[in-house]
C-alpha cells in the first residue's frame, strides 16, 4: 500500500536532482572557461554591451517566440485542433516561463500540452502537436546548419566540424523523406516505440504538411543568428552576418543536447571553438555566449505575464 506514495515522492526528487545536475554542470563549464581565459577581460567585454542593443535583442527573441506560437498553431490544426492564435501565444509563453523554474527536461512542453489538451478536451492531440513542434524545430535547425556549413563556410571552419554538421542535416532530411514508411512500420516496432510513434503517426503519414512549420523554424533560426549579430555589434565587434548564420545554428545543434540548463556552458564552448576558428578573440566569443544566455533568461521572464494572467484550463469531463 505504501509503494505508490514512495514512488510519487521519489519521482519529484529525481526531477529536482536532474535539474540541479544540469544547472551545476552548466555553471561548472562556464567557471572553467572563465578561469581558463581570465574572467576579468570577459567581464570588461560584457560591460561594453550597449543597453539599447540588448533590449532590442530581447524584443527580437520574444518576437521569435511569437513565431513559435504560430508554428505550433499550424501543427495543431493538422490534427483538427483549431484554437485561436492568442491561446497558442499565451500557452507558449507559459511554457517558456515554466522552463526557467520547474525541474524536468520538458517542463515547458508538458505545460503547453496540459493547457491545450484541457482547453479542448483532446490531450492526445495536444501532446502530439507539442512533440511535432519540438521535432520540426530541430529539423529546421539541422537543415539550416547543414546548408550554412556547405554554402557559407567562408571562415573557414575545419572539416572536423563541418562534416558531422552536414551529416546530421542529411540524416534529418532522409528521416523526413522516410516518414511515411516509418509510419507504416510502427505496428511492427516494440511496444514502447510503438506507443511513442503512434502519438506522431498523423504527421508521419503526411510529412509534406510539415513544410510550412519547418520553413518557420528556419526563419526563426536565422532571426536568432541576426540577434546575436546585433549583440556582437553592441560589444563593438565587427563580423559579417554570414558568419553568425554559419556558426550560431551549428552551436545551437550542440546546445540543444539536454545536458545543461538552456545550453549553458555548451553554447559558450561551441562559440569559443567556432568563432575562435573564424578569428574572433576567445574572450569575445565567451562573452557573446554568456550574453545570449542572459537574453534567453530575460526573454523567458517575459512569460511571467502569461503565466499570471492565463487561467489554467479545467479538464473537460
């Protein structure tokens, strides 16, 4: 009789422990970078950032999240969940804010699923739309990173970085083309895989319907790269926009790995490698990565408005 209670207690403890490990690992990596490359010049570089540029990039980041809300709305509509854009926008910002403070890798995605699922009484479709939204975001990221590696490698970045980036993009493209075949084979897969595949099966059967959402993902990634170009200009750095369209998506591929909090430490390390290879001073590259982490945190805090003002939908009976 006591087993369920102990399991329920252990699960939150596990989530908090995982959250603490990810946050601690990110802080540790940043601490090593600051120690290795001397924190004082990095902090001096950070102090040069012009406040107007920083605020402008926060606004650009928030606008990108509004674009994400529209992408999610398109994906939900494919499953006949026709909500108003204002609802998807509110739920997107609720999820963004939740990610900052709630332990768990997919806390924000879980919040979005619950809000949308309860609002329309279609929890399965809500979960599927959120999973698809996450997937098309990664597909757009991988495709743009591969395209940039092939056509924008003016730095140049060595083949040890370029080749894996192109390979990941090619695998993502092959997976997209093979989606209908995968959908037909779901019933032959092991039960856990079959259950997971069944959630997104409607999207796998008709991958062409995902193209508008993937296009939005690519536009979003270019917008994020442009935002970091603005941040660099605010620091007084001179680098072509093409360099950011090349390096930022590749860095985001690594930062998307669920190893640290919001990619903290991983992104700075990737910037150190990529921008350093392109001739940027290592201290400038680390400072740029830390500034972008601050942007994501400041942008996430804007979700507090939606978190407070959006009523939690009640499950429909």
